[in-house]
């Protein structure tokens, strides 16, 4: 018997977290996937732990307990909605687990530690309950992308349609792992996948020589580079077919890029109404690339607000 893939859904009770549940439930196969709704609660505020004997605290105790009750009630309502979404998608009760714990070392660290418990991917909403906090100090999604590298990180923005997938493919090991991840988790769904490779010349003609034909106007240059990359396209296609995706649902596309490849991928996704973008995280990015421009997947997530982005190391 083939073991099921286990997906970690890091939830916080927000509307966007519910959209993340809805997204992944519409992409993976219910009979081969287990879902774990994981919530880290703040618990009893630390500042109140040693104040039971303080008369001033006693006047506030009712409000504090009320806040905790409201928090638990809100998560209870969220879980009911999430369970219905998963049930409507075909998930049986035994395939869904609700796991709640009080914060131990911090919400971020607790989620990271949980992610090592045999999961195939982690899924979360792009924003949480506090949009202002996300704006000022960065969302939990961005922080988890930095910390989690052993499994795919899926960040869901807006209400994306999951089954039209754009895979940004290059010659890196990470990109091919991204292909395999989609095949493993979404192989049984009736999705449409586009393998997209950016043709980007190492150097362009100097400004003074603007009359010279650039690579974009040179059919021989384009054909040479398409043929050079053809083995990667064929391998990626075969991995998807082996995973159960019909060949006629897979298309291949080459994009000529003069400048920013992220912008080109973004424009292509938006123009083509893709609900999912899959990228491999390059581990050999230079210090300047990492700190001045941002990693490819992280930059995409900051740019796209209504698409799900998979980042695979």
C-alpha cells in the first residue's frame, strides 16, 4: 500500500488561511493525501502568569479570560469551515487532523519544528489576521520561506484557481525538484501545466551598436538555445507523465527576456490566468542577489497577490 502524502496547513483563523485550505484541497487527490490543520495559539499572555495575587490584576482577569475564550471560539468556527471545505473536496474525516498547541518557543519556530514531522509540503495564506503587522514587520509566510527548505513551501494569495499551473523551469536541480513535487502532489488531478523557460542572453549588444541585430531577432540564436534546453523540457515532461498527468495537458513555452525574468514570469502568469506558479529556489545566489534583489520565489510572492506560489529547494 502506497503511503499518503501529508500536508501541513499552517492556519491562524484568517480568511486567507481558509482560502489556502480551499486552494490545496482543489489540487491534491483526497484518497492519497492527509491534511493537518496546525494552529499555534498564544495561550495565556506571559505578562499575566505571576499576577494572580495582584489585586490590580484581579480586576482585569475577566477581560483576559474573555479574550482567550473569544480566540478559542474564533478558531473553532474556522476549523468548522475548513473541515467543510475539505469534506466537500472529498476528504474523509480520517484524512484530516486538527492540531492545536500553545506557543512554546515562538509561533515561527513552532511551525518550523512541526514541519519536520514527515510532511510533504507546507501551505499557508499570504497574509494573516493582521495586515498592518504583515506590512510593517513582514508576514509569517515570508519568514517561513527563509526558514523552511526541506519541503516545498506553498503561499496562497487571494482566491487562485489551482489547476492551471506555470512551472518556471531552468537547468537547476531545484527546478527539476519543483517539477517532481507538483507531480507527486498534484499528479492525479485534471490540471494543465505549462513548462516555461526564459531565454536570457548573457550579454546584449552595446548601446552604441543599436543597429546590430540582437538575440531576440536572431532565429539561429533562438533555435540553438531552444535545442540546448530541449533535454530539460523532455525530462520535466516525462516526470509529470510518470506522475499521472496526461501528456496533452502539458505544454512547453520559451520566453525571451531582455531584463527582469521575474517580471516576465509574472506578466505571463497574469496574462494566462494561471492560479499557480512553481519555482525552484536557487541556493547559489550571491550575497548581492539575496539582499538587494531577493530570491526568485520570495520576490514572486511579494509581487503576486492573487496567485499561489510554490517554492522548492
